[in-house]
C-alpha cells in the first residue's frame, strides 16, 4: 500500500507559500481553501531520475505488461507513421515502457506554449508581474489597439490579439504571421476576455513581453530555474528574433522556433508537473501556479471567435495546458482518462500527458500529422485497462 505523508512543519510552510503566491494571482479565497485542502503529493514510492531514469517492469509498478503492450501497439497502428517509437510511460517516477527512438530530438510545436506559461508562473512568483498586468505597460506598441489586454488573456487565448500578416489562408488558420510583434489595427474581437481564439501570434507576443519583464531570454531563465535542476540536457529553445539586443525565444512553437526536445527529456518536465512543481525535495515551480495553470480557465460557455481554426479549448484550456474538462457539448474531451489529466500538446502528435490519478506521465513525440481525439482516447482506454 502506498502511503502519503507530510510533516506538519513542511505543511505549514507550504500553506504560507501558497497564500503569498495566490495573492499575486488575485485568486478568490475559495481557490485558496481548495489548494490548502489538496493532499500532500509526496509518496514513498515516487523516485526522481538523476542522470538516468530508473527503469522497472510494469508489473512492479502495478501495471499489466501485456495490456500495456496492447495499448502501445494500438497507438502504433493508429496515430501516424512514427507509431510508438517515441513513446515513454512513467509510473511512480520509473520508466516502465519506452520506444526505440526516444532520444530523437526535434521540435514539438505548440507544446512549447506550456513551457512559455511556466516562465510566466516563475515571473509572477518573483513579483515581477501579475496575471492581470496589462501587456501595453510592457509593450507600449499595444497601447493604441490593445490597451486592456493582460497576460492572463494571452495565456488563455482570450486576448483577441491579431498581428499584421495574420492572414488565415490554407490549413494554418490560427495566427501564422511572420511579424507577430506588429499589432494589427483590427483585433479578432473586443473586449479581451469575451471570446476564445487559439492564436499563435498572441503567444509569440507573450514571449516578447515575458522577455522584457525578465530582462533576459526566457530560455535562459527556464534553463536556470527548471531545466538544469531537473536534469534536462538534450533540449533547446528556438530563437524567434532579437529585440533591443536581447534574444526572444518563440513563445508559441510555430515557424520552427519551438522547444526542441526528446521524449526521454520531455518526461522529466511532465514528472515535475505531476509532482506539483517539486523535484526531489526542491520546489522549483510554485505548487499554486501549477494548480491554476492546469485547471480549466476558459469556460465551455464562452463564444468561439475562430472556429475555422478547429482548435477548440472551451471547457478544456488552462494557462497553455489542456485539461480533460467538459466541452460545450457536455462531453469530456478524452472520456477514457481521468478528469484530472492535463497535457501539453503540439502539432505532429506531440503530447505530454500528466495523469495524477494514475501517478503516471505518458509522452509521445513525433513528426507525423495530427491524430484525432478518438485515437488518443482509444490508446488511453487501453492504458487504463492495464492498471491493476
């Protein structure tokens, strides 16, 4: 039996940290009470990788290996040409399944957005900004047409920001501008916060704003605060531009300016979030931020400003993380998986699923198109069947 434990002094310190951080998020008292009530996440069976992952048999971690293989085989047949070669399954901090190409490094497209929002959380924790900081106070060029857009609007895809060059033609219909930092005089919608539109130019502009707030490239900050402590080695963050002599990394993941990483390394990022930002005894990302970033922030009832994009986050989008919430039709996005599951998601079937109820991280990377939700749901249903 796994036992959850937490020393009283540690719990008191954790509550104080949560309260201070929640004040910076401007959250209601009810949200604070929910976070205080969250169980201590450390478990006796969880391990953290050092230079290498600890590997274990599925059975030793309460998983049926034959059924887990069935899940991987189903994914390999249905997801795309790269199959399960870049698939990694982690349970209790141990690698229990791996494909034969998990050290292939490549871009992960919009999964980059989850890294960008993590930097936002760190800057808020440092007291350098708040969710409701107006972006125009950081980027004066937004004052004319986007004076009320906040960092919260950017990270939830509710800003209405449009850049010069955002012509939605062909299959790329969600902010393809190559000049994302030049604001268009015609917003997607007004006022900000009133509608949802998944938009890459807005996220690249968020990357610029965070760079200005940090006073350094966001890759450098992320490396120092997160990547190095959790042992990320084989990764990189694409440079989008140089502004005022400072490198601006891609905030969105488009234009080949994304996070470049392997499945083996991406699993470390997922394990950090599975453990509420704590890594081997060190709190790297505030627990309160992760709780907020990975819950639904976009109501299912919100109008969808850009349905032609076919990327609908209503009822399922947090702070650049996807959550297994209820869609506008009342159905769960991936019904075979627990409600508490959240994930980073990028084009070409790049996924990092974090499943607290199963104490599991599942990473699948690739370069092979866009599988439908039904494919991922079928795979996760098989994974669920493998649990003992």
